[in-house]
């Protein structure tokens, strides 16, 4: 069951990184947000969701 949680977190992290790349933020800010998500996958994802830059692309 732990592997399912890991796959879900991985998919959400990839989605968050794609959203960060599509923002109008500076490259430095993008790199810092991506590093936060890579280093702290769960906590970084939560912090990004509430405080990070949002994508200009809507699905």
C-alpha cells in the first residue's frame, strides 16, 4: 500500500513542477520552487500549493 502513496506523490510532484515551469515567475524563483519539491516531496508540494506561483495555463 505504501507504493501506491509513493506513486501518487510522485505524480503530483511532476504535475506541480510542470505547473511551476509554466508560470511567469523568474527563473531563479522557478528553480527554488522545483528544488523545494524535489528535496521535500510532500511538504514542498503542500507549501507550493498554498504559496507558490500558479501556472498561466488552465486545463
